[in-house]
């Protein structure tokens, strides 16, 4: 696993931040936090002897400057957005999915196996079948901890974290053993797939899967914010006991939240296989799900906010590596900026409280003066 | 006995984003008096005392404690140093610590500068309890104590800091009548013998009469008046609080039909710790009848209600609804058969604090065609309109139905729960503690609504810790003691004094 220290830290973050509504005030403080984070980042650059203006210019140019760079940023956005929404929908129903990586690997593997077997079928059939297989595999792998949580009260954070390793190593075994390709030059991977998403911008990672991701994101957004089921999930997520008492099938919704989350992760695995690698490889994900979790938590599991924040994080990530090349500064600085943003978000509640208290005092004073 | 002012509020205002919680309050609390602060829910009593204790900063105005003005950096630590202690409605104790450890928390005595001196603090706490007439066992673990004893620990915690002013926020909400009497006796003793000042926040007027020297009445953030307790009575105080006369007359009883709707036979259930809580209850409720369950809290009332609703598994017996056995059904199915439920603990079971008022009111109706289109989508506009209508009909005062439930005061939350449950128009109502933590004006309103339901032919099972409430509303009274029914009476055939024998199991042995 890439970032073993992350889940615990994220869990802690979730404890600090109660689930709250996304308000204009919150967005404002978010903006302040982002600005402050950039300033702190600039300070660090100065300390290291770099010119922050040059660095930040390189960052934004590297993320948005060329069509190819922009394509990469969009592709990254799609991944972050799907994983972020996966986290959000489970959290909405009151269950915490930390096992997205495992679900992603199983989804990717299922898609690769289906994609490699259906030689000769029309491309769209192959893609549709692989999509179905990936979503089913991811969903099924998430269903297990969901049922364990609801029926046996086993903490889902523990089971999902453990199932991550199980999935990653099991898939790795398959790709190195029974399913290992006979092709030369591939050390650990499955047979290459018979059809794939075509790239949309030459040399970039952007491909047809962005449309699939878009549709999925739209569906999840609709489900979470507009549908009756989303309403029932919110009630379940905020107070499962009340939901049950009020006649909502809370247990079932929790499992569904987990399964939908796993399905989205499976989909991400499939897009990685069909969009980029053209086969299943053993290091399919570089902790994509944990990045998505981060985005989801910062935006308090609000689907629209997750979509917007995903783009911002994609810019930071893609621009960060470009900056490393062109300005000669380490991309770790961007990791610091990201960390600082999270830090300011965690303090956001306190900042806002003192701000509104100050505003209220002023208002009363003004009224008293009249 | 009462002397010079010990705490002075002058022109204190507290503004929250959506409301003015305190509006230009000027009040002197005198040294060595028992002062009661009364008012409806959301009248600003707790806010005002939180200012004194440093939990809330006044937006305007000046507060002085023992002649010393509070600063903008006033907080509970400073408040305690200035001699103010407060016992909150929700206890702030560490459940895993012993009584003594909790009391010493923050001021632990040390041995040789390093070691926690457990012996010394145990002895101190024992002596402290004796001195104030609040005996405790210092080595008990707090989490295992009853609520009444936990409260005692809270009070001792404040006294241990050597406070001169002790504020208690609705201390009797969790106590049985006997415990209440004890508490007030102790508090009066503290005021009389130790020359301390005790401020009691409450909305129960008989407590005011029993306890206080002076009363301050708060209404919508303003101080509506201060009177000497001996110059007033409950009726006049109620009028000051609500702004009109509140008449708690005997309410007419209904005309129950012979149609039996709800039937419990040998019902048994366990409590959360896995011990038997309901030990074989037989009971019937007929259409158009209110059956009141009397009992000291913790004798199986809550478990009984949850069992009927399918929230708690039964370990024996049956529940029959209009002739159908519903013993093994889920809450959803039982609701589908026409039962509504007002649970005793609204924040835990009755609503979602994070969800909006609208969402809370919609629960249970979200699948009706009125609120759902194409079979999947929520009709938000209809739901908002509906919540507004319901809020108006049940006098739920919120800053808007789109605000989270937790922004409402306790009484308004309860009215929202009642509004939702009563709007289902079911033939059966299970009501547990309908007016807990609710002020007088709202109690009157809720009682009227319950009677309307009875007039409409509802079969109602009413559980309450408030005997007055049960006697006022019920057609039939039953007493529950340690999970068993110990008596059944038609209302009017038994007095409150006598029924309390049955509530405490006193007559059980005599009858047997």
C-alpha cells in the first residue's frame, strides 16, 4: 500500500469535522484557507531559495498551459472525482469506506480479464461488458464489509483497511501467476485487452472514459441531492437509530451506500485499465482512493463541492510534477501546500466562530448607537 | 440572610446569528440567596448563566462578579477562579474515572510534586460530601452510578473548587420526585448554613416555589420581572412567563369505545445491558382511550414502548394490533400497520439533529406520491411547503424549515416530533414523555393535541414521569414497577398519593 499512514489521519480528520452543510460562509473560509496555504507555500519556497512567482507560474502552466497538460489534469480530475464521490456516498449513508483501493484493484482486474477474453467482439460490447464486470466486482467486494458492519457490528474501518491489502496482494498474485501474460517484456500484468478507450488529446492521459466518469458523477450527484433514496440515506447517515424508528430501512441503505461506493471504485479501476495501461498491472493505483477521500472530507461529502475540489487538486498534482521539471523545485512543496490546506480546513470551524461572534458584536453596537 | 449583590448583569445582550438570546438584561443576584430563573424554552435563561460562567460572551453590556468586572477573555476557568460554578443539564464527567478523580480533575493533589495523591483526594471528597450533606463513595466509578448520583458528583465538583455562586441548569429533569426533594433540601441547606448563593434554572414552577427566595422571569430574551417568591404563586408566575393565563384544569375524559386495538400479552424484553427490563406485561388499549403508564423512570417504560414499536427484540409474549400478531415485525412494518411513536429521547431516537426541519418532518412520508415524482425524485418544493404548514399548525418556531434541527430549542424540537408523528393519522399512538423539557405554554398545547387525537378515536398509550400529566389526560392508569404492572385503575378512583405506593411496589406485597 502506498500511504499506510493516511487512513488513520483521515479518520481523525473526520472526527474533528462534523458533517455539516456547505454554505457560502464555508466556501469563503475555504477560499481564505486556500489563499493562506498558497502564501505559506510561497514562504517555504522562499526559504528554499526559489522564487514563488516563477514556481506558481510553472505550476499553473504545467497543469493548464498546453492541451496535453490540460488533458492530464482533466483525467486526474475524473479519478479524484469518482473516488471522492465513492467516499461521499458511503459517508452519506453513515458508513466509512476506507477500502476503495481494494475495490479499485478488483474492478480493474475483472475488467482486464473480461476485456482480454472477448476477442473479436465489437469494441462497445467489450467496453460495456468490462464496465459491468468491474462495477460488479468492486460492489461485491464492498458488500462484504457492509454486511459485516450491519449484521455483526464489525467496525467497517478495520475490515475495509484489511481487505485493501488482501485485494492488492491477491490481484498481484494473479497477475504474476495464473493470469500472467505470455507477452514478452511485461514483468507483472495480465494479457492486454482487446479494445480500449481512445485518447482524446494526443499524448495525454485523457480518454473516452471521461464521459463514463461524467455520467457516473452526474448519477451520483442526482442520487445524493435530488432523490428520495438520497434523502433516506442522509437521515440514516445522521442518525441511524432515528431512521430505523421512522420506518426507513437503515441497514439496507447502509449496505447500499457501501456497495455503490465499491462500484464507483471498481469503475475507476476499469478506467485505469481501459484508458491508460491496456491491461491489469500490479501497481494499478498510486493511492487514488485516499486522495479522493481527502477531497471528499474537505468538501464535507457534498457532491458538487467534491467535483470542484477534484479539479483544484488535479491542478496541484499535475502542475506540481511539471513545476518540479521546469522550475527545478521539488514537488514535495506541493504536498506541503496540500497539507496546509487541510490544516486550515480543520481550523475552519474555529475561524468562522470567532468571525461571526465579532460580526454580531459589531452589529449590536451599531444598533445600540442608533 | 440575603445581602449585597454578588453578581451583577447590567444591560447584557447576547446575539446569535439568527436570534437575540438575551436582550438588555439588568439583574442583581444577592449574596446568600436562593435565586430561581424561570422562563419558557428558548427564553434565554441558560444563555444568561452561560455568560456568567464564561461559556458565552456577551455582545453588549457589563457583568461583575464579586465586584470584579469580567473581561473579554472570560472563560469557565476564570469564572471558577472568581467563584462561579455551574452544573449543566448534560453532565461533563469522565465515565471511566472514579468519583474522586472526577471531582479532582484539573486540581489534582500531588505527593512529592509528581505522584497523584489518590488517598488524599479520596479523604477530601468523603469529607466534602459529609460537609454538604451529599454523601458519595469516592472510589465508585462514575459510569456505573445512577443519574441522580452523577449529578451529585457534578455538584461536588463545583463545591470542591470552593465556589460562592452555584448555578444549576434544570437539575431535576433527570431525577425522580424523591430525589428532587432531597436535592432541594441540600441546596437550601447550602444557602442557609454556608452563606452561598445558588441559582436554579428551571421551567417547573413548583420547584421555584419550593426552593427560591426570589424569582426572575425571562421571556423572549428579556427579563420580564423579578419577584419575591413569598409574594407570588404558580398561576401568577405562569402568566408572567407565557404572557397570558395558563389554566391547568382537569380536562374532560373521553368516551372510550369497546373496540380493542392494541393488546400486549406476557410481553418480555431486555434492557441495553441485557438484563430483564419488561417482565411479562399484559395490557389492552381500546380505540378512543388514553392509557397512562405511571412509574418511576427506569422501570421498563422505554423498553416497553420500543418493544411495541419493533425497535427492541421481544424475549417473550405477543403484541397484537387490531387482531394481528405483530410481535416479530420491524418498525417499518409496524408503522405501516398504523402505529405512530413519540420516543422519550428525541435527540437519540426522535429526530436527526443534523438534518433540516423539513427533512425531519418528511420522514415516513417521503414515498408518498405527493413528495415523490417518477418514483425516484424528491419533490423538494412540496416538502418545504408541507413543513411550513406543519410548523404553523403545531407552532414549531424555527428560523426556517431549511435550518438544521439542532438550531431549534428543545421545546420546539419536541413539537416538531409531535407534529410529524401526529400527522400520520394512525389509529394507534405510543407516546413516551411527550412534554419532557418543554415549557408550560407548549405543554398545554401538546396536551390539547393529544386529546384531539383521542377524540378522533385513537388508541393511545401514554408513558410519563409526570403524574400531573397522567392524571390530567388518562382514562385509565396502570403502574409499572420493575418491569411488571402492579395496578390498574380507572382515572378518578385513586389519588396521586396512593398511586405512588403502587409505583414503588409498596402494595404489591400487600396484595400478594
